[in-house]
C-alpha cells in the first residue's frame, strides 16, 4: 500500500479550491482522496466538503467562480438538477442527464459526468474484464446504473438486463443505449434470479444494512461488482465469492471517477496509488455506513 503523504501546512490566499457539493456530505471520501493527491504532487490546492441543501443548489453553483473554486464534484441528491444549472455539458453528462463534476472556466461553468468512463476504466484496468460480446445484469436504474449501462454499451456489451422494482424507472435507458447495438431487457427483481450473465452489477443501495439481492446462479468466470463501498464487504459480494465468482466493491469506481475529475481540474495525471491509500485509510477509521 502506498504511503499517504502529509497534507500541506494550510490554506493560503494562493490556494486553489475544489470541493464536493452534496446533502448530506459528511461521509464523503472525496476530501481525503483529493487532498492526498494534491499533497503528493506538491500542489497548492485544497478540497473541501460543501453541504448544500436542495433549495440552495443554484446559488451554490453560481457562486463557485466568485469564491475562487476551480471546480467541484456533485453527489446525491444534486446530480440531475446540476445538469440544468451549468453553462455547458459534456456528451456523457447530456446522455445521462446528470453532472458529477463541475469545471469553473474563465467564461463559463461546464458540467461533466465521469461515472461511465470511470466504470469502463475500472472494468478494463482493475478488474481485467472486457465487456465486448458478453452479457450483463445490472440491478437498479438510477444514475449509477445508467452510467454503468452506457459504459457497457460503449465497450461492446452484447446483451444487458436491468432489474428494477418498477419497470417505469427504466424508461429512459433505451435513449442512453441508442446507437450502440446492445440488446436491452428490463426484468423484475424476482426474474433477475434466473438471468445468467457474465457480469452482474449492484447499482442499488441494497446491502448498506445487510440486505441481499436475488443473485442468479454464478460460478467461476463470472464477475460481480457491487458499487457500494460502505460496508467494504456486502452480502452481494460474499454470496458471489462463495459461489466461485470474482467480486469487487465500489471503491474502484469511486477512485476512477475521482481521477478523471482531478484531470479535468488540474490537467495533471492523478497519483492513483496515493488516492487509493487515502480512501482505504479513511474507510478503516470510519464508523457505520450512513442511513440510506
């Protein structure tokens, strides 16, 4: 494990600022991840949590330039609304109708979404999984699930099944996958237990408090990814591993999307080993997960 460097001595008038906008935001790992990266590269930057209630989001984003922020991450529950409050959006942000990264430029505030690209990088570079020509089952149809679906379609997935409680929640998925050639099937949670797939992704909050999912039959050669990173081991991961599958938690995606945000703000390659060590250190000292 890489050593996490000491933080800079303090915030000065010359310090560039970035932060994470959310409500609540006190459990975010992002300050630890980004401040460790800034310190490792000797950068006079600081990253702070910004607790913004939904009624104040427009004011918060509009105020970023005046406060000297170079950018910000956006987390729950603000990603969708933020897409309508920036001056321009990236292709992924438009496709997903969600912004998780804001860049403050000289003349405009731009919105980006690094989740899809982050998930694709995680699968290829960390998990060693090539989606091309394979099948996938994704639990959930929220923002994280849509980002995973876009990443998989872009990487050449042949068939994608999405398991939801209410079929209407998946109504916008066809537009996200349009033009990629992946077949899409929407199933109930009960039906998901019969969907054999090469890749299974939990993009729901189920598991935060020990809940289980109707995992289909899995075995060696199957990849299971739980996007939750608290707790570090979920019932979903445990069941997949006990059946012989390879299982990952959500820390890899968190780090990959954070690294892309770091690049957008600074123009520098992020020190991923340092960022990972900071996240693991923060998780090791964390209390119980927040209420869903």
